């Protein structure tokens, strides 16, 4: 009898852990309601996925305040009323890239490594002078990046293998009266690193959601890749 009880507890533990690793639907702030004391969100109708991997010792795109910062670039083809961004590391077990998802070469090369992960810390910025895909090549090195939002830990996101909720999520509502907060057509980037100074290593899934269709949204690890996709 004791063995049966122990086996049942172990099975339940695995079941709870498997459930915790699942990524729930990404809901918008737009149209959010309160129902019986709980927030109810309508899932984003537009969702773009980027599967990436940072190898041990990989050179960062930039060092900011002593932290190694890496970037994922996003082309937003039309003005959006809201954009949601979330990042989880490692990529949840059972989640694999679909036919329309964007996948980095490093993720493909390290797909067998499902254990490495990092404490995500993300930012969202817009390139001030890049409003057309054709502008990327000539202006990417000189454009000013406008900071829009940042996030460290989100209680909405699943816990990491350590048990800590160190994955990141943010929702940005466009403010047309504020040029630095207006989600216009153009080039954006998601910056990511760890909260504490240290190495960024492991797989991650970055998702960009919107409450409207964004025909032609693109995500890439290098800005020049966006104009040739």
C-alpha cells in the first residue's frame, strides 16, 4: 500500500511539473475585464514566435551598464494599438517551432540542450529614424533607439526549473500623443540579458503579440535579415 501511495505522489508531482511548464495563451490589455474578481483577457489575435539559443561565451551585441545585452529585431508593418512581448527560458518542454515560426541557427544546432536557461530581463525599443525596410541598411548604425518599456520578472509566466518566476512579460499600449510611446510602423528591438551580471546561456522563446492583424511582421537576430526575408 505504501508503495502505491508513493508511486501516486510521484506521478502527481510529475503531472504538476508538466503543467507548470506549459505556456498559457497570451492575453491582451485591450478589452481586459474583471469577472468574479479575476482578470479576463482576450488572447492576442496576432502572435509571432522566435526560438533562439545563446551559446556559452557568445559575444553580446552590446555591453550596457556592465551587462551583456543581446537583441532580437522586430519589424512592425503598421501602427498597432498594443503590443505584448514575453520571453521564457528554457523553451518549455514539448514546444517546438511551427512552419511559420522564426528559428535561429543556434537554436537548431543546440536543440538537444533542453536544460540550459537564464534569468530573463527584457527591454523594448524603437529605432527613431527607421520607418521603412529600405532604411535599415543605411541607418541602422546611426539611428537613435527610443526606450519604450522593460520587465524583469512576471508572476504571469511559468516558473523556471529553479522554481523561481524569473521569466519576463510586458504589454505596451500605444500613446499617439507621446512620440516615445507611440507604436508606429517601423523597426523595434527586444533587448535581453540577465538581471544580475553574468552569462546568458540557453534556449529561449520570444513572443510578440498584437490584438490586430499585422501582415508582414518579422523577427530576426540581425536587422539586415529583416529586409531579405
